C-alpha cells in the first residue's frame, strides 16, 4: 500500500477536530446560515437523555474526549456534570452557550463520544452491582473496533471493572490490565497440565496464575490437572465453556468446586467468562469468585443522548417533545437532585451540579472511585 493511504477505517484526531466526521446536514446547515448571515446567532443547547422510564440511570463517561474537542472553542461557555456522575433521564449533562456556528458541526462527535462511552460505563456499573465485591474484568475490547480499545477499557474501568484486558490501556491511561491464558496456548502446547507449567515458568511472579481448564478436558478434571501441575502457585481456574456444552453452568461450577475442595485446593478460586452478563452473574454468584465480561460491557446499549437548542438569541425556542428553556441541575440540601428552569428560585443551601467543563487530565482511578461511591448508596436498581 502506498505511503499516505489510510489502512484502517477509523478517523484520525485531525479529522475529528476538523469536524470531518460530522453528519452532512450540519455542514449544509452552516452553508445556509452563512448565506443568511446567521452563523454567529447565539444559542443555548443542552445534552440530555430522554426516556419515559423513570427508573433509568446511567454513568456519564466520554467527557474527557468532549473536553479535548471543545477546549479551543472561542466565545462558547461549556458546562458539564463531572465525569463519572450517575444521572437520570432529562438531566442536562452538558450545556453550550454561544455562537451556534462555533460548535454546530461538532454535534456528531460530541454525541458519539458521550453515547458510547456512557453506555459502556453503565454496562460495567450494572455488572459491578450484580457482582458485589467479586472482581469483574473487562474482556470486551475484542468485540469492537481496535481503534477504540483504549476508550472501551477506560470507560469499563471507570464504570466499576477492577481490571481490563488490553495493555495499551495501562500504557496510555494507567488502567490496570491483566490476562490469563487463551485456549490457543493450550492447543499449541498440547495439554492443560503442560500449558499450566509453561505459563508458570515463563511469567513473572506478580502475574496471577489463573489457568483456563476447559480446552480439552471435562471441567472438573481440567481443574485438577491445572492445580496438580502448579500446586504451589495456582490462584484460580477459568471456565470458558461454550454455551452449547454448559447445561447448568452453576451446577457445573459446584461440581468443580467440590473436586477442588476435596483434593485440598480450597484456596483456588473459580473465574467465569464467555457470554457473562448481569443475569448470569446473579445466577452464578453463590459459587463463582470472579467474572470476565465481554460483550455485555463493550457492546452495552448506548446512552441515547440528544443535543437540543432550547434558546435562540435570548428567546426560549425548542422543538416539539422537548422541555424548553435553560435549565439548572441542582443538588438540594437533603442530597436529592432537581431540574429547575434557570429563572426558578433555588432553595438555600443548594448547589449547581453543572460546572465549567474541566479540560485537565483526570486520573481515571479517582473517577472510578466516584462511581463506586455513588453505586454504594444503593439507589440504582438493576
């Protein structure tokens, strides 16, 4: 392939910053507004998730990339909830006030950053609630385009995963990554026992000895083969049995647990992967010790935000079906939240949750702790 020709179907940073990823109708809108001399019309726009489900909740993520995109905008006031905030429907998570032409063509990217990252973070948070204190590892990067693997892993960790699978996330973001061993290693080496020994001999001591045991063997025998091969270092066995071979996965795990325990391997934990989701976690919790979750996190439903103009040149103006006018998202003295019209009286002691968009680089571990603290209140149902 000749030099300069793109190899992968992903946009570059330069193309995103230049709004080359925008829907074409935004480009055409700006052509019309420039023709009419209206490109600098001041507007107030809000990003929120609208749904009729009163119990819906979501973790706001992707605000770091929005901040990168918007940090050099001139004349636009940008306010947002803190990244990692858990929000409810209709709550504005981002507002933009200024000349419409300054940000119109960035709407596609703004929503793309927020919708997908928030969906992944919310999927991770749901798994976190289901698993309780048991470790959850993000295994989802392989289910999505590799160009966005760091974003997936960051959002998954922010949402509550304990570890991720892609080392680039550690290198770029400081997110802790881990890995067990794949079926491929066992297939190449030739047996569960030999693969266990090879992994134990080759890996440094700090790498957990979590051994995949179902490549060739019945699960209970595979678990014993792995444990007997490296009895002094094995920490856990991973069961990744295909769905069509599982039967009752929980009962299968109970059988494995019985055999490990009666052979003196009570300390060896059971790690489940392969098609794991919230319902599976809840089902397996009585016997399983840790989870690797793929598609249920990486391909979690997006948070379907929309960006809507609610004020034009100082005049309330909004489309049908939307709640018009500027809004404030405030926390009341009792800790509850309320969406209020911007001109409504606010109880004394309340404070605004929306604040100037923070463009500084945030430690994702701190953001994760923020999410975990909110989840720990017990307010968010599965």
